[in-house]
C-alpha cells in the first residue's frame, strides 16, 4: 500500500467529476469544434488518473494497470481529435534557454496543423508498432514449446 497516493487520487477524481459536471451544465463556453462527448474525455482522464492513483494507493496493481490503459487511450483520443478534427489549430513556437524565452514565432495555421498531425501520426505509429510487437510476441510464444 502507498498511502500518500490516496489523497491525490481523491482530489483528481473530484476535480474530474466537478469539471465534467460544469461542462455539461454550462456548455456555452466550450470550443465549438469539440463536441461535448469528445470534450468530456478530458475530465474522464482526470477521473481515470485519480482512480489509478487510488488503486495504486490501496494496493490493487491489476486494477491500476487497467485504469492506466484506459487513461492512455483517453490521451490518444484527445490528441487525435485535436490534430485531425478541430477547425482551428493556433500555436506559438518558442526557443528558450533554461526556461527564458529567447525567440518566439507565430507560424501560419496550416503549418501548425501539419506539425501537429505529423507529431500525432508518429505517436500513433509507435502505439500501433507496440501492439503489433506485443501480438507477434504472444503468437511466437505459443509456437515455441518447452523442451522436456
């Protein structure tokens, strides 16, 4: 058991539920290119992160791993929606030295969108390759029979 994680888990669950409730109760402040169902994935990620911390704190590693897997899927859904389905992608590029901004640039929206799509496509490729390698390892381990 890891008791210090329990209060953090409770705080994140409460923050996620509260934010989700506020988003449903007052949707007028939300970005129009994000439907409410997709926008609610963000507070769901907070709730899942809190449940992950609670499960770790209470000593349930398998439940914690399940929450972590769903949390990663939420992060991938948020990133993919932002890259491929939003109407506007504003960005700012900053070169900094030890956190102090030296140079700032505001590229065009098309350039921002292309950079974000490239980044997310690379992340998606890494995730897909990981799952392909995992499946290949499972298939391969079934074929190899232990010597007796």
